[in-house]
C-alpha cells in the first residue's frame, strides 16, 4: 500500500475529526484539493469521516475524495466570463459616472432642484455599480493568482489605528462607538498594508451597516501561536447560525437583513486576501448579541518584496 500524505489544507480538518469533532463535509468547490495525474491537474472535494467501533470509540478517520474536476473547469469558465464582462463594463460605467459628476457641478448649465435630485440618485447607483465591478475584478485577479502582495513586517497596532482613522468620522455620524483593544508587545505581522486595509474596510463597513445608533464596534488584536488574530466585533443584529457556514462564499447574502444592495462579494474578497497571506478567517455570532469576524496574519521576520498571491 502506498502511504498517502494529506495536503496542508486538509490537515486541520483531519486533526479535528481525530480529536472527536464533527465530520468535515464541505460542499463548496472552494474547498477542493488539487492532485496531479500524468501531468494533468485533477480536483477532488474531500470529506473526512470518523471511524468508530461498536462502543462508539474512535478508531481513526476516513478521507473520501470526490472527483469534481469537470465542475471546477465550469467554475473557471464562469470566473473568466465574469472577469471579461466586468472589464468591459468598467469603461462605460466610468464615463457615465464622470458625466453625472460634471452635470452636478453645473459646468454645462444650471439645474433645477428636481434635476439635481435625479442626478444624485444616478450618481449613487453608478458609484455602487462601479464598486461591484471593481470587487468582481479584484476577486478574479486574486483567484487567478494575478494580484501581487507586497508583504512586509508591520505592527498590528498600526493596522488597527489606520482602520479606525479611516472610519472614525463615518462611525461618529452613525452614532456608533469605534474602539480599539490591542494587546501590548505584539509581534509584527507579515502583511500587505493596502490589502489588509481592504479587509478592514469590508469588515468595518459591514459592521456599520448592521449596527444601530448607540451600538459599538471593537477592533482587537491578540497573539495566537505564530500569528496574530485581528477581530472586528459589533453589537449589531447578528447572523443566524444556519448562515454562518456560507457567509464567506461568493455572492452569498443573508436573507432578511436590514441593509441589502451589495453583490455579496466583500467577505469572499476578505477570505481570499487573508488566505493569500497564509492566514485564516472565521466568524461567530449571537443574534441580538455580538458578531465577531476575525482573521489571522503570520508573524516572523522576512525580507520585504512583492510576491504573487499564494506564493509563500
């Protein structure tokens, strides 16, 4: 029998099952693992099941691999199509946005109050559409490994401070307290400041949309093993338990939330950026209590430089 070595992405699930946790039963193609067969890549969706004796004692774990190569290829074709369409939409949307801005500045003549009202609505919708297109393009570049990260040592306190500075005015206007809770003497993390800033922008922006006036958003940082865990917690409306396993999937939106209108891409981008850094994302939520999104970033010295996404 040829010994089989579990790929790194599968080892945490295998460890959890061997320690008595629930079976690992992913359904998303994002969890597929890649193997090479005669020089060709094949993708398999893994499932890890506990093996027990008659007395329910744990004997080991079984890994079941389902070939999803064809589905993965279809998903890749879909991503390529989305990328092409998004790229083609960006130029005319930018032109429309520019025209609306010029009209609102009355550079081509005065406007009536009703015209201003209609143009303001058009500007808001065009800004939202352009943001969606940019999110689609970013997500496609990350998935295809074409986005480069400039990972350098940075203090977690600086990342948190930068995020709070960007949102303090918006939080004040919304009547929401924005707080920082960073542990002392944390090691530096290896991060692309711009991309991690994008992660914070998505998480804090979501928290503000779902937190009522008088609520609180807390940014915290704590050391965990060879990493630092950064958390954005809010006292908003919470996420029902049945939606938590899907919250980071592309285009997924929790039904019935008070604030809709996005494309459901923000958290998928968060997951991809953090994964490219070698970290992990997670969420816990108590409806009516606290919702906390957290992600880890690795620590340790490393020479700075631009690296492709996914390259360690």
